[in-house]
């Protein structure tokens, strides 16, 4: 009986150390997240859009990461097409102004 107690004590101490370490790590992560949220930051949750970052810049930065941007390749293509259309529109407006001034 006493031999079983001598084996139980080290096993219990090992489990306490392991689970205690896990709990401490979780508490540190939670406190870092809460501190970042109180400071107005997004917190350490991974892929979040920066404060001054546009949605387009965020999509271009993360377009290859699955689950972060839904169909990022299509969105990047769409942003490229919109930029080309805006350039064409600006050129057409300039030509229209030039024609109206004649």
C-alpha cells in the first residue's frame, strides 16, 4: 500500500505542473487580449484589418490565405478591374472636357 502512495505522489505532482503551466499560458493570452482591447487595438487574434488599412489593401495582403478572405483571388481581380474602369472614366471625362471647351 505504501509503495502505491510513493508512486502516486510524483504522478500527481507532474500532472499539477503540466496543467498549471497550461492554465498560466491561457491566462497570459487572455490578459494580453483584454489589454489590447482596452487600448483600442484589434488584439492578437490573427488576420485583422489594420486601423488605417482599406478593405482592398487587406484583401490584397491576405488573398492567398484560405478562410481569411472569401475567394480572395476573385476580389483582387475585381479590384483590378475597378481600377482600370476608373482610369478609363477619368480619361473619358478629360476628353469630354476638352471637346466642350472647343
